[in-house]
C-alpha cells in the first residue's frame, strides 16, 4: 500500500478536525451562553464547562503533537514520561479507561513514540464502553518492541483499521479514520519492522509493533 504525502496530510487534517471539533465547539457554545446569562450560578457553570473544554482541547493537541507532528523541541529521542502524560491527558482523565504504563525505557526514538501513541489511539477508540489499556515498550540490540493490550466489555475495531495496520488497504479506500493505522504500518515498515493486531475478540485486543533501528 502506498499513498502520497499530500493525500496523507489531507487524511490527517480531517482526523484532527474531527477530534477537535467537539471540545472547540463546546467552548464556542459556552461563550455564547455566557454572553447572555445573568444568573451567577449559571455563569459559574458556563465557566466550568469552558474550562473543561479548554483542557480537553489542550490535551488533544498535546497528544497529537507527539503522535502526528514533528515533536519540535525534542532531539532524536523523546522522554517516555511525555508520552505517558499525553496518554493520561487524552484517555485517563475521566476514569472511563484505566491506563497501565509498563514502558521501562526512559526515552524512545521519535518514531517509536509515534507508533506507540498511534496504537494507543486506535486501542482507545476500540474501547467503546471503556476498559483498560496496558502499554509496554522496550528497546534492545537496535530493536524496539511495543505492545498495547485493550480489554473491556465491548471492543469494536473497524475492519479498515485492521487492514491498514496489516498494510492491505487500498489507497482509494483509505479514510481519515484509518490515518493512525496507516501511519503505524508505514513507520514500522520503513524502519525494517512490522505491525500486527490480534484476531477479532469481543473483549481483548492486542496490538504490537517491532521497529528495527528505532
């Protein structure tokens, strides 16, 4: 599977806009309500909602900066604590998903961090009723191995994401929803490694990636 840089940028922008629309829209609605509201209690509630939406937007942007962006300000490697904080901010803030962080390395390459975060994004989206994410990663002998385990009462993984992770999707059929999965496959393959996902299961999913020289 191949895709041009321009086409992928379009898919990625569509994905970012989709994910940011809700919190940014909530802030806009909150400001409109605040402008017309005179009751002190309601104004306070509007301010609380604005604060929640602002935090959600900031958390998403912090996560996407590491998962999709150039991670400016970092060197060739990224402190894994930055990745952990980004994941907690995106998925662990409301208690719906419990995060198990089992990455022993203090830092990983930018490529490895992108793969890890994108696998977490895919796994988190699959936990439609919440659950638990266990995230592991280690580097040895020039190879980085990443594992993400999702467990919950109901798991839904779009078949398009599965085929994109396996490198089987066609360019014409790739949608913004599969941008993260395609990026994981591409980065793993480019490093001389591969990505994989377990067979369909209603309560447990395993995602993995092996990166050579990452």
